[in-house]
């Protein structure tokens, strides 16, 4: 056993040394855990901020001016006054995300109890702002109408919403952490797969096979070496980029997250080796691994809520380690969950990792036998 561990350790050190001199991979690792985290968090705007809006005031009443005055920054840019004839051209040209049309005699009809209608035109090509902005405009208008009428009717039920874990609903808090998690999956698959393909293309795999080494030792060396690189890079990214540069608070236990990350990397790197045994060259491996990563990324719950997916998709994705890793990462980093809350996800990830490792080992042994034969 001591000899096997020594072989795995020395082979892993060899992997780290070879990675050190691979400038392209080093640059990609740095990029994926720095700028690739920063850019989506700052550039992807999921909140209603500085939305362009125009108002057609056909009433000219104190109430219509009150509604316009309620359209305040940072949610909206200063409202622009346009005419009815300009609405279609403005919407077709994409000049404004929202155009509010207040009809003639709006205040008089409201006071007279005739239920007038305000038209809100929305440019739904701006999908994220269109959804939240329309609801926000509805609430603003209802609030101003209630204030104008001095309504004293007390509703039977008073609904109060409180946002936990992200009180201001700031999208960078979510996007930054999810980018780190997605990049962990990407690099775990591609680093180990590329390492095995590189051995084959450079002819060094034959050198390893003539040594007293087993396929399991070669695989475990690649897993721990490349997994260590990803763990260190991801931990530094969470500390320096997410918490430091982006100022995203992380209240959960970093050691517990690191434990989940190590277990997940065992599964993801095993998957990368398995895919590498199916490919004959680096381009083939990339074409094979990229669809797998996309499915694991999009359907894991990191981009859209897992519960909102169709039930058959949820059942299939329960066999993916990324689904369980995203769930435990969100629970730990966002909600400060402890081991008692995430042990099932850790266990599921470990079991899936063992299955992937066994499949990769069987396939790798078959590949080795073909090469020796």
C-alpha cells in the first residue's frame, strides 16, 4: 500500500510540473477564476436599474404628473415626454423599454368611479428588465393612485415580503458564486481529460505502461493533481475575487464547502478521464466534453431553479454530480447550512463519483490493453 501511495504521489507531482510549463492552461485557469467570474457578475444585469422610459401624458392633470414624478432612479432614467403618434416608432426603434400612455380625462374618470385604463407598452426583447419592470410599474401606479384617493380601506390580509440571504436582491451575489461553481465543473473535466490526451499524443503514456504502475495509480495521480489545482484556484477566487473585489458576503463554512468541492472533483475528474478514453485526439475530446458540460451546467440548478424544470429532467439530472454540488454549494455559501443539512448531497456526490471512477477505470484498462496488444 505504501508503494502504491508513493507511486500516486510521484505521478501527481509530475502532473503538476507538466502543468506548470503549459502556459496556455495556466492562463486559462487564471482567466476562468478571475475575469470570467468578474465580467458576468458586473456585466449581467438582472435587476431593474436605469430602465429607459417615456410617458405620453394625454391628461395633463396633477395625478398624471404625480405618476411621472414617482418614476425615480435608480430604477428608471428620467422619463421622456413623447406624443401618441411617436409611440410605435419609439418602440420599433428600441428607444425605450417602457412607454406609459395616460389617457385623456384620466383623473376625472378615476374620481368619477369610471375605472380608466393606463396603457404600459413594454419592449419584451429586454427580457430581464421587462418582467421585473412591468411589475414594478404596476406597483408604483397603484401606490400613487391609492395615495391620491386617500384610500382608507384596510385589506383583509396584509402581505409582507422579506428576502432572506440577499435582502436587496442583488444579482451579482448569486452570479459571482455560480460562475465559480460552473468553472469548477469546466476545469475539472477538461484538465484531467486534456492531461490524459496529452500523454497519448506525446507518447509518454507508453513510458508509464512499461513501469510497474497500474491504471488505477495513473488515474488517481491525475485526479488528485488536477483536483488540487482546481481547489486552490477556486478557494482563492472565492476569497479574493468574490469576497474581495465584488464584495459578495459569504457567511457559510469554507472548510465544509471545500470538503464538498473535493468530493465533487473526484466525480468530475473521473468523468473527464472517462470521456478522454473515448476520444483519440484533443479536438475529439473537446467536441465530446463540451455538450456534457453544457448539460451539466444548464440543468444543474445554477442558472434556473431546479424545481422549475420538468419532472423527467429532474429525475435524470439526479444522476449528475453537478446537481448535488450546486445544491450543497448554495446551501453552504448562501444559507450557512451545516453538515446535518447537506450530508445527503455529499453522499450522493460520492456515490456518483465512485460509479464514474469505476467506469473510467474499466474503460482505461481496456484502452491500455489495446495499446499493449
